[in-house]
């Protein structure tokens, strides 16, 4: 067995690990953003007490505490539950949420390898099917808990998901019509280049986006559609009976679903891994310029350092007794931000020296390794793609959080009314409109009228 | 018989509001303004970061009781029993003693206030004819590990202001017009922390005051 035989398996493993790690790394950040965002919206400072040697990192350390707390807590199995299904439910919820992620492309091909876990032809259909599976976790939890409040929560979840999946699917059909493909890679490629190539900047694409995004709130059980766990009337809804890590799985599944919904929305409507006006081919060609552009971020970091330094003057730090570990925190952050600034200047210099276009195994091993295939430009393209997609995902997730702390929960009849009487007819009409539009402007309005691409 | 015209279920929303989207965007704009303001000016928060930063109470805040001393170092209290009588929570226990050497003759051998029962109404302060008890310490952290330690005794209440400024006295001295009737601005300030004269032997040992 040669290395080349094993390589495909290694690549597959690497992709899977990357996808899971990607989601799992964003998760704690989201939990932090949720708390801090809620606090700032409500004019309070939010989590800021837990610290590691005086470093509180604006409350990020609280997430660590949470992990420890959830692991250490007693895992209570109530006597009245259907044990097997009850134990399976959180696992289903979490694994379904994670596996939806496998068809999302992270960037343009890297040395011929696709930057996504699996190239399923179904693409988006797989996403719809997998999110449909997600309801099983909630339903099983509600039913197996053998408790009327949990059961009601599970029922609501399934009713809600069925109602909103229709509008979601129909909005996705609009994107199929525009792209002429169900593969998410093809959809992302189609949106490369000018910003008006993004699906959201076509009339039917915009309507589809609004519908899809609204349905995504219902699919992920987020406020204003978080009726399945409506604590005012259902105690905790479907996860009432869960504690410890089982609860953590549900909790993480909710955030993982947010990440998946944001990534799918970003890919369908906001160009996926593409920067506006820059195609991956152009990125490859001008990889050195991209590195130089990274140096432009340095002033921002210097400004952050300046702000961190100013924080020393806050009454809070003034009131701390001498020798308190937290007193050194602003200076640590000044150091970190300045370090980031220096690193970015360094990347810029590397770009100016043309390192990106020279990078190969031969080059970095000073000639020991044989392989002379230049992977620098591809690496830069891949990193830019992943960063851009991550930025779009984070904004999407932030939007979920932002809406949660802005609007109250819908009433159940309002939810059904919105889903069936307004969104569904609109989505159907939108599909017809899109079909007609695509028939008249096959390559998009601007391209058809002005002949540019 | 004709059916009554179906009444439209009104949710009280106008047509524009019932689309939700515009109202949603307005709400999002409002919350975002709060976030941006708060990021750039963290001193907007009203939160008092308690153990590190303490809220300063107003002059009129009724905190833990303290007992005042006369210039000669004895407690002002003459054990007239006005405060235990008026106390709605019945939490003041005074054991009176006689001191033939003193003009007042009567003094409290023991003066206990059960802080677990006190409702901080301030009636005891109002009732006192001698301005012997006050609640102007602004101390609001009244806590202990045992019920016994929550009973503040004479020693404790006399020495409560050790190392702390008696805020109200300073305020009254600066604003004599606002001072209560019994307050003499020119009265020499009692050096706080000075041990009160213990006339009844063993009275001090009866309840060990909490060390602060
Ligand atoms: S404040 Fe009120 S309840 Fe407390 S000791 Fe004085 S009179 Fe009694
Ligand atoms: S009212 Fe004043 S003088 Fe009378 S017992 Fe109470 S504290 Fe002493």
C-alpha cells in the first residue's frame, strides 16, 4: 500500500475533522456573543467576573466555566423516561446538525481537492433532508421524556418545522432556477465576481432570501419562533428532563444549527466563500497582493490596542485594590493587539517579497524535498475563502442573536398564520416569478442587458 | 336565520405592522444603537460591579445601628425603653442597670438588636430622646454565619464606626440647618473607637461583638 493509496482516506478524514472542528470552535464564541450581546442590548456589562490569572477576555472565560460545570453536573436519568430513545435524542440532534455542514464549500479547490467534506450531487437537497431529520431529535426527546410539557414541546417543534420547511424548500428552488444546479459548489461558483452576481441582489432572490431566512429561524427553533422550548408555558419544552452533558448536546445543537443555517444562507444568497468583485482565479493570480492587503488591517489592531489602553482609566480598574490580578488585563490586551498588528505587517512584508507565489514544499525545506508544485497561491485562496465564509457565517449567527434579544416570541396561531397563509403563497408566487424571470434573462438582469459578466 | 356577520379577529395591528418586517427592522435598529453606544462608552452601564465597586448610599439611608457616646465616653443611652417599646419587630433587648456615680443614673447593661428581625424602619432612632442610637452608618452588608452573631450587642454597636467616617455627623456639621434638634454642632466629636466605660462587670463578656 503506497502513500497515494492512503491519501484519499487521509484527505476525507482531514475534511471531516476540519468541518467538525470549525463548527465546534465557533460554538463557544456564539455562546459568548449571545450573553454579551444580550447584555449590551440591555445596557449591562454582561459576563465579566470569571478570570484566568486576571485575564477575563471580556467574559470569554465564562464559556470555559460552562464546560466544566456541564461536565461536572450530575447526569440525572428520570425514572419515567423511555431510556433508549431518550438517550438517543440529544445525539441525533447534535449529529444531524453537524452532518448538514458537509456539503457546504469552504473555498475554491486547493491543489485540485475540493474544500468541502463531501461532493454529494444532491447538494442542497441533502441540506433540506438533513435539517428535516433534525426534528427527530426534538420529537424523540419530547416523546421519550414521558412528560406532557416535553411532549407539547416536541409536537410544536414538529408542526413548526413541517410548516416552515415548505417555504424554505420553495425559496431554495428559486436559487436552483437561477444557478441551474443543486450543488452548493456550483451555486457558490456562479456567484463569483461582481457583487450583483450574488443571488440576493436579484428581485426573486431577495424575496427568496427573506423567506429562507425567516424559515431558518423556525427550523433552528430560535426566537421569535422558539415555541418548542417556550419556558413561560412549557417549563423547558422538549429538554426539560435533560441535565448535564445531554442538555449540553441540545444546547450545542441549537448553535450548530444556527451555524449551518447561516452557512447555507451565505452560500445560497451571499456568494459563499467569494469576496465581492474578486474571483478565486484573480486571488490566485495576485496572491502576493492579497498578503500585502493583510497589512492594511494593522491600523485597526493598533486602534484596538489604544482602546484597550484607555480602559485602564475606567472607574472599575481605579477601584480595584493594588495587586489585584485583573489590573494587568488592559496591558495584556494592548500587547496582544499590537502583536496582531505586527503579525499583519509581517504578512504584508512576506507578500511584498513575493513569498506567496513561491511557496512550495521544495521552497520551505530549502531544497530537501523534491516536490516543486507551488501551493502558495492556492493556500492564500483557500484561507481567504474560509475567512470570508466564516465572516459571513458569524454575521448570520450574530443576526440570530440580535433578533432574539429584539423581538418577543410569536403566539402559536401567529406562527402558523405566518407560515401557511403568508410565506407559503409568497414562496409559490416567487418560484413562478423566478421561472419567468430566468426565461427572459437567462444570465441575470445586468448581464443580459449590458452584456457584462 | 342569517348568521351574524363574522367578526374579524383583530390583533390590533395596522396593515404595515402585520407584515412584521418593517417593525422588525425598527426594533433591530434600536437594539443596535444600544450595542454601539455601550461598546464605545462602557461607563453608561448602571451596573455596580459590587464587590469591587461599592454603591455609596444616600445620607438618609438606614443602615446598621450604632450607639453614640457622650463626651465623657459613656453611652448616651439612658435605658428609657422608648426604642424597645416602639420597635414593631420587637427586636431590641435592653437590660437596664443603675449607676449612682452618673447624673443619668440609668444605663443599659446590655443592649442587643436582633438584626435578623429588624425591619430597618428607623422608629428606634425617631423615638430616642437622647439621640443615643442612629442608623446613619450606611452599612448594608449585615451578615454572619450564625444566628447568634446576627445579634448586635452594645460593644459592637458602639465600635461599629471604627475606621469609618460617620457620614451623617459630618454632613450635619457642614449643614447645621438640616441637623436634627438634638444635634449640637459645636459638641466636640467623640473620638470613635474609644472604648466605652464599662461599669457593669461582665457586661462586655456577655456577647462578643464581631470583629470587623
Ligand atoms: S429599625 Fe425598627 S425594627 Fe429595627 S430595631 Fe429600630 S425600631 Fe426595631
Ligand atoms: S430610646 Fe434611646 S435612650 Fe431610650 S433606651 Fe433606646 S437608645 Fe436608649
